[in-house]
C-alpha cells in the first residue's frame, strides 16, 4: 500500500526585528508563507498549492501573528495584540461549549479556568466568552471549518494545546464518551496530527491529572 497525502509547509521569505507581544521585548522574526505539498510516505515531495497565509513568527517563543504585528508598538494603555494561537484557543473552547447546544454558566466558568491554565494565567472573561459564542452562532462556524482556516498559524506546540483544551472540556463531567473522543480525534486529523501523537499528548495529560 502506498501512503500519499498533503501537508502544509511554512517557508521563510524574510526576517527582521519586531516587538513580540508575547516575549514583550524586541526579538527576531521570520516572515513566512504556507504552501500545501504532496507527500509520499509522509515526506513532502513537491508543492501543489498556491503560496498563502503570510504571517510573522517570533524565532524565540514561536508564536505566530498577522503581518500587522510588525508595526506594533506597545503603549501602556493599549491591550496586547493576541497571537493567532490565543484567538484559536478561545474560539475552539467556545465551539466546545456549543457542541451540546446548551450554554450554561458552569461551562463558561470551566472554559475560563482551562484557558487560564493553558496560557499561564491569561484571562478569558465571561463577557468575552459570550461575545465569541454569539459570533460563532452568527457565522455558523464548525470546529472543522474553523481549524482549517487557522491551521497555518498554529505551530506543533499550539496544536497539542488545542487538543489538550478540547480533551479537558470533554472530560470535565468525569468521563470521555465515544462521541467526544471521536470529535477530539477528528480535530487532530484536521490539525494534521497522527493518532499516535494525539494519544501521547492525552496520556501525558492523564498522568498529570493523577499526580
Ligand atoms: Zn516572542
């Protein structure tokens, strides 16, 4: 059997210095675009798609931003620019709240806590959560569609954290049912993660919870 498929690759086109909102000091950045490549046995062989999704990646913290971050100048009263990963994490968490169609205050509190834990104490307020939920409903977003759109902006570590976030929401009621585990595995596929990789991530999480 021959294994073939496609995989998005980031290619560097420029570099320079910028004020990284995440590192909070001046750092080197790399400007990159994403292109789909044809893969054979998981090895990229040749490019097939157009060059798209230009972005800025901090070489220090690996966070990814839109191009306009180059002009970002920190001001004491301005709120920090969010990385694409933080935006994605917020949206995925809200999509999980909406998965069972019901939104209750306990779920909102839980999501706020999970976000804080995964981002080392960044806040995700009830107000913000309600705003995003409203937006998701209006745009009729699904987890799949949304992640396909933001996938180029997520590095490997971010993809793992998104899977962890989904798992934490799904298991908040004490167990992971078949439908929930299917959703987690499906998301992993969209994020171009192998099932072995995901199982490793979830096992690590389980071990942390036991300790
Ligand atoms: Zn940085």
